[in-house]
């Protein structure tokens, strides 16, 4: 990878001591773009550790009408600090950056994009009633996986059960901040200290991080996905190594979508072709950047489709089905959202304040 420039933004952290923290903008100087995408990495990640962000930033910048720039947050739980972090602490960190982007930089629309545990952060952030945090305008979930099910792929069931029971007992007795002994953790989890609370949260049934397990009951899934008020794009990896082969991921995504409010789950959601968890493959990165940065659709009577798409490159057309055929040529389907904007991203960004009620959002 060649060197690349970035702009470091210092801003007040969520800590009560008013210390400074940092976010990294994928631009050689502060961008005048009106809108911002905040990228949130996964467990053990830190800034610049996920390979596809520059491709997404480049595509967003090149897509006319979006006016976006990309920021990558450095969470207090970054790198090895995940072991004594929590989703609640991550939400506080993200909220501090959202406030900085809006109040100091004057950004309008803000989207959260999570990778791996960053997806859990997005889902936790969406609980506005719990946290009272500033609202955002949409969510992108790349690589949403269950830590509990991933651990079950590589760890002896009895060994895992003992360590989770040990952690859970500490949590129940008010000792959740105590560190789990290294010998009680599976191989691969012993390099950094992990608190009893975080281990239970990650590996326990119903733990605070347990958002994406395939065996969650309908009531829990409905509570999770039903509270999301802003549109969400769900893009798991097509060759995900941290999901058991017995799980039909496409079917699981459809289950999640079925519990969303109308028009919340994007029709562009889908599995990233050939991609591993981090999306290391070029094809997957190109596909992901295309989904994030807008595919062209249409809305209206349908009489002028060839004219509308005459100057739009076909690699920017929406790929959803069923196609609309005009004079023997197939075009994207009509957009389902009742807006007259040229792409799915500008559609769900369009109109109104991010501080609107859920009823207002649903009417966009």
C-alpha cells in the first residue's frame, strides 16, 4: 500500500476530564463537503486497519451530488483496549464525534458505517431512548457477525461454557471489571486483558454484544431492528470466515429486514461477492464502494427512462430486480422511496432534519 494523506481532527472526548481525542479524515485537508460518513472499526481495530476505506472515500467524492467526506473514529476501545471496553462507551465516543462534526464543522447529514463490532456499535447507537445521543441519518453494516457463534467455531464447547459462566458470575456479583484469568480464555484471546463484563458481553447468550446471532428469538430481533428509525444498508461478506457454514446469511439478512420499519432496510442490502470479513479482495471493495456511494434508479411514469439514463454509466445503475424493460433494453427498477432524487443514498439523505421524529422520517 502506498502512502496516503489524511487530516487529523482533535476534538473534545466523551470523558468527564474534557480531554482531547482524534478522528482521521480521508482527505489531505479539511473537506468542505456538507455531509460525513463516520467509519467505526471492529474488535481490535484501530485507524487505517481496514483496507477498503480509501476506495469508499474515493467513490463518494467522485459521485456527483453526494458531497460526502469520510472520517474514521479512534475509539477508546481501539486495538487491545477492547478487552475492558463496552458498546456503551463506544456510543459515548461516537456521539462526541457527531457533535463535533455538526456543531464545529457544520456537517449536515451524518452516516455511521460499522465494520464487525462496529456494526454492534451502530445498533447500540440507534437506541436513542437509552442514550439521548444526537441522531444520525443512516447506518451501513459491513461484516455483522455474532462473536458468540464465531467463538463456537474454534473453541471447545465445554471450555467456552466454563469461561462464560465464570465471567457471568463476576458480573452478577458486581465485579464485572475484574480481568478473566488468561488460562480461562480461548487461544487467540490471551494477548490482552479482558474484563469479565466484556467477555460475558461478547460470548454469553444475551450479552450486550449479542446482536447478530442466528438463534435470537423473534422478540429480541424485533426489538433490535424495530427501533431503527433511519435507513440501514446491510452488507455482510459473501465468504465470511467468522460465520458457521450452517448459517444461511442471505436468509438471516432477510429475517432482520422483515422486522424493520417500512423503507428502513435498503433494497441494495446484500452479500459482498467473494469477500472475507475485512473485504480484502478488489472485486468486493469495488462492489461495496458502489453500494455505499449510490446506484441510479428512477421514479415517475416510466415513459422517459431511456432519456434519464442516457448520460448515466451503466456501472452506476441500481442492480436490484426485477428490471424494467423498455424497447428491448433492461433498466433498473423504479425506486421504492417516494422521492425524486437520483440515487439511493441521496434519497435517504434527502429532505428534513436528522432530529425529526420517527413519524417524520417514515414519511420521507
